[in-house]
């Protein structure tokens, strides 16, 4: 059993349409989904946290609407998604309720993971659900999506979800059991790669088209997902989902290709904050706050004496002491306007001052990098 599996405390599992829906009839594969649900229930009972990223709404909806086989027009795909989403959500609710678990549906498009405010809202929602022991089921919002619905980017969406959730592992359940040196159906000499630590041009060249009518993606999108996941410090694995109990089989050494990140999610996130974001403002802090930060604490409003610049919630800010020296940089939990209203105040007064209950921290320690 690999350490990337045994050490993973937060796991994102991506399920494609071809695994959920029968290719001939478009019906939900209930027995397969039940086996996967049992695997996930066992993981949660063992103390893991799991997030599902699921396709399948269009495949189920087109069956209900009795749309003709073949490629759907955009408006037909969106209509099928609107119908199929209801059935898919109920299927997840029923199958996990039978195993003592409550689920929540989160509808996202790829753009939701790239626009800062929506990213933060989705991240906070998932964190709250996991804290409350609810299983988040993230579905592509195909009813309003355009680019995603045409090109099938659920692999990359899953990687974005894994990144925003600071997941330890992303599992892509596929109709193939990993990345091969050549398309296995057409090259007798093709062999599966067991482990990849860097996405090189040679690795990218191996990605053939493994898509089907129901799953628009192929190995190319999985390699793009691997780039996102590894950059966020999240390990990724591609394994076959065509068998029942695919996660239990993976735990027991089923064939797969493992993509190994060189840093954990927290370290990767801090590296991104330190080197990739341009600060849009400054928080000036007192001596007590400086000592607290060096002691591993978060920055609370009580320790901030001044706010400079024009920034929004989630933007990068510099943190400096009153004398002018930079202490840290991080992501502000408040916009500049709200920050100015709560500086110097105890965290338990935030709701009274702002009219809503925000985070207790101005900058959480997980969103901050101290200057060496």
C-alpha cells in the first residue's frame, strides 16, 4: 500500500460520465455507484475527508429527454444537464444516506475556480461542510457552462477543486488504468507508467485520446490536471473505475499511474503566496502581533494598527511592523474597507461592527508566509 494513499487525509475523487452512465442506454449504473459509495463510506469512517467531483448530468438527462445519439448542440446539452442534475443529486443523496452519510451539492464551472471571490466562497463552503462531516459532491454546472460543456474539462475542474481544498490526493477514476507509453488498444508494445514525478514534453506526448461519446475528455486533460495538482502540492493517481469497489482495489495495489508532488499542499500554497502574487495593500501591526506571528499564530484584527492600499478579500497584502520592516505577506480575509473598521478590535466584536460574522483572523497562518 503506497504512502501517498495511506497518508492522505483529504481525498478528491473524480467520477466521469462513462463510469456513471451505461453507454448504450444512458441509465445510471446503480450497482457500480453503490460499490464506490461503500468505499467512500469506509474511508470517512476511518477518519479521512472525501470530496467527490462528478460528471454525469448530461448523460442521464439526454436519456430522460430521449435525445438522438451523437453530439448534442450546446442548448441541448444545457437542457439535458438541467434535467439530469436533479436525478444525479437524488442518486447521490439516497445511496449515501443508506450508509449513514449526508451529502451536499456544489455546482461549479471552471471559471468559478479562477475568479478570486468565487474561489474563496467555494473553498470556504467545502471547508465548512467537511468540518460538519458532510460529504461535498461537486458537479459541473453544465446548465450555464459553455466552454467546459463543449470540450469536457472535468479533469481540470477536479484538479482545481483539489487545489482549492488543499487536498492530499486526487483520484481520477478512468476507463483506463493509467498513462501508457502509447495508446494500449493500438500498440502492442505500450506499457503503463507506474510513477511520474515531473510532467515532461515526453510525458505529454504519450497522452492519447481515451475519450468516449459519454466522456468527452481523454488522457490529455488528465495530464493538464496533473500539472495543476502537482503545482498545488497534491498527489494524483489515474486508475480504472470500470471495476466495482475501485478505491478499495486502489488501496490494495490495483494498476495505476501515480503522479508525485514534491511538496505538501500547505507548503505549495505558501510558496505560491510568497512568489506568485503581487501585494495590493499593507497591514501595519504592533509589536505584540509581530511576536505572535513569529510564534506561529495568525494575525488578528486587534494587532493591526493601520491599513494601506485598496484590496479585496482574498488579495495578497504585505504585513509590516510599525517601524516599516516587512514581517510577512499573506491573503487578507477582509477588504480594505472592512479591515479599516475592525483594526484594533477583538475578534468577538467583528459581527457587531460589520453586521456579519467573518473570520476571526485578519490573515490566517495557513495563508501567510513569514519573511526570513
